[in-house]
C-alpha cells in the first residue's frame, strides 16, 4: 500500500483501514507484504558457503527475462525472438494459466549476478550478422522492426521488475517496469522515442541499439532476524556503446549505430555493469512503492469515485421518492377500493397485474443469458474481493486471470440452476435444449473468438499465442468440469417447483396502449445505459491502459468500490425505467430490463473504439483485428453481467410491488 500517504495520514483507525483497502493491498505482517509471498535472503558468496546449514541465504541472484511488448503493436514476442544473448541449458520456471493466457514467457537470462559483487562492463555475448546471408539479414531486419515499434524489455529480479527511472514533467520521476531495445532517428533527423535521451543519437535514418545496461540493486540488511539481506529495488539505465574491442569490451561513449542502409558484416557486443547499494530506508514490505507512487492515478481515482457516488445518490433519491411517495400512495389507494365501480377506474401499473408475469418472447434465450450472467457476476465479485486483500496483486504474476478462469469453471452450478429455474417459470419444457445452451452458447462464442485471435497470433509468431497443450487443457476444464457442474445445477433447478408469482396471469393478453416516445422500448433502453456507464468510464480508462498500454494496475480497492457502485446504478436505473413503463401500461419488462442495463456494454464498445483512435498508437492489420477481437469478448461479458443485474433488480421490484396490492 501507499506508505508515503499513510505516514502523513493523521486519521482514526477506521479511516486508515479504509485507505488501505482502497489502495488495493493489506500488509499482512512486517515480513509478508502479500499473502503467500515470503522474502528471500541474500548473502555474499563466502558468507553463503559458511551458512550451508541455512540454505535460505543465497549468493546468486537470478535475473529472468520476460516477453517483449510495445504500445504500437498488440503482438508480444519472446525474448529469444530478437536474437539476444540467451542461455538454453537452464530450465524455464513454470508458468501458471494466467501467465500463459496473457502471453508471459519468463525464462532465465545469461546475466549472472552475485550479491555485493560489483561488475563493470562485463561481456555477455557477441552477435554477428552478415547481410549477405538471408538468415542473418532476416534476424537483423526483425531487430530493426523491434526498435522502430519501440519494443520493451521486461526483466525480473527476486520477483520484482527491473525499472528504468527517468525525470518527466513537473520534476517528477517515472519508473517504467521496462526499457526499450533501441530507438530510431528518421530520415528527417527526428529522434523517435528513447533517442531523445542522448544528443549523440543524431545520425539520420539510423537505429541505435541499447546493448549495455547499468544495473543498480538496492538491498536492506535484516536486523534481529535471519542472516543476510533482502533486495528492495532494482533499477537500470539502458546505454548504447560501440565497443572498440569486441572480445574485451571497454564501453566507450560512442553509441552503437546501425544505418538503415547498412550492408556487410555487423558485430553487436552485449555488456552490463552491476552496482549494489544499501538502502536502510526502504522496507521489504513496501519495495513496490517507488514504482506505484510514480503513477499519478490516485487523485483521478478519487474524482472517479466521487463522480460515481453523485450519480448513485441522485438515482437513489429518485428511486426512494418513487418507492416511498408515489408507490405508497398507489398501494394505499388500490387497497382502499371496495366497490366494483372503483375497481373499474383502476389506472397505472395495477391495470397490468394480470399480464406482468406473462412469459416473455424468446424465454429460452433470456434464461440462458441469465444463467451465464450469474456465473460472470459471482466470478467478478469473488475475484475482486481476493484482489482487494492482496492475493492477486502485480507481484503474483498471472494470479488474477488464473483465479477468474478457475472460478468461472467452478461456477457452472449456479449458471445451470438460474437458467433452469427461470426457464421453468417462463413455462418452457425443452429442458435439454436449455441446459445445453447454458453450457455451450456464451462460452462457445467467447472460445470461438478467442481461437480465431489465437490463429492470428500463431501466424505472426507471437508469444501471446496459446500453445496447443494449453488450449486442450482449457477445453478439458470446460467440458470435464464446467459442463457437468452446469448439468447438476440445471437438474436441481428443474427439480424445484416453478417460481410462484404474487398475482395470477390472465389467459387473454391485455392490449398495450399507444406509447409516447419516451416510454417506447428503444429510447428507454438507450437512456438506461448512460448512467451506469457514467459511473465507470474513468476507471475504464485505467483498465484499458493496463491491458493495451502495458501499465501496471494495482488499485483493486477502487475497482471493487466502482463495481459495487455499478451494480447499484444498474439496479436503480432499471427499476426507475421499469416503473415508468408499467405506469404506461406496458408489461413487457423482462427483456427490456435486461437490455436497459445491458446497453451499457454498447457504450463500452463505443468508448473502446474512441480509445483505439485517440489514445493508442497501434499500427498493422493484425494488431487492429486483435484489439477489436478481444474487445468484443470483453463487451459480451460486460453485456451479460450488467443485463443480469438489471433483470434481477427489476424482478425483485415487480414481485415486491404486486405482492402488496389486493387483487380480486
């Protein structure tokens, strides 16, 4: 959590606890900054040899490399795809399902670090390219393409990103958990991306490769605990050196330039320097703070919450006014009618009591959507709850996606139960079709889209392409766990009696009078999605940034609060419009309630298109198709989630108001 703010926060304990929850993580203890993550102690080589009885004290620091990505392309690539120095003898660390789905490919690096052992211009390897050889020419062209599209390295030390910290506007420092391969100066002499950091990068139509890194590792000596020290920060600075002696590099100030028109033989020597520095001020439990504090999100997040709360308070006031004043008067007046003459003068929502629970058209599809929406809603709530407690933070790589997928698989039973229960209450009899559609329709659409996107990634050779074995594992989870659980839920749903409604349904449907423009279905549906979207659009910007601009997202407390506000807003907006339509004697509320709040997904889709053209620099047909393909999956999931919330809110409202009026 944000130690800098907590130290200066003179507030009651309750306020401090709320702040901790909102900033997204709880410190469980001084030595465990996140549940399930324990610190690792490091000693000097001689000390580690003496402390063989305590194997927890290591001397070698493993530096891992992750896949490379770019804000100008959706396609990430493995570290080895760019022909950097690599080591094939060491075993790759195992990756969880979430890491594989996000395209992370962590592997050991040839950069060998030992605790407190400083290095200066240490040679790693030399890569030779001969443009006369087709294979070498292709490798060099791919490396140039990576520099042109500003692909970024992502290195990991002790489960912590190696960051590149540099000054930005207003004297602030930004710590980027990645650094570029290199940069390009175009034919007009304009320095692109990272080329602006060095005035010597000035040759036109030339690439400058960062073949050297200065690494600084900060450690904190543990007192009154186990022997050794703990790493609290890893920072680096990329540099370009044209080594005069390739076999014995000297790291001169001359940059390593590669002309775009170069032909012949080219040698690139990769080197690094390491310096260890003690920093007693940073505790191990707060070692991510310097990265998170450089991201100026907090003030905007509070503005987002305040904006959402104003909308909720406005809607709550409207709903409360209807429930307490208008409805109370209506119910009192209806229940005081004793004579037949009074009953014949009924008006408003009581007039449609004999039709309000009439089964909707396409009841099968609605029940299937409700089942899938219930599955997604519970999955989202539980995932965000665990994320608030710190279990699914950025330090637990891939944990968020793994948790979401596993929960979705295990929540097949509620999906089958809800779909069967409502389908039976709609008078449906094709229970086999219902349970099969619940198990396969929405997941099948998502998987088909996902598979098509994966084919494009395979064709482009991207690391984000899911291996065939993982695809088989996902299908096994779906068919062997989720589908049987859906069948079990549907069995219990159909076994129970149909939902009892408070009023009987007439045999002959009542004719719906001519509706005004505002009470027609489409205007109401379009208006209904505006307020829920207004609650989330600021938060949506940060979520899209974390997905497409590769920024770290960690404020799950804010996200959980916005999630609760979204649920309340969807419910209240749908209830409000449902009441107006019932007063206009239009009793077709089932589909309308689902689509009213579900229409928020269309606004999300429009915002995603706007975000693509205004904020992103993505180029290339494959990247564009991938962006919109994945966005369609997110929009469908969001549609099912919000639509289900709206339907259940309206169902509760309609059941409640018709259960308190006397109907002859």
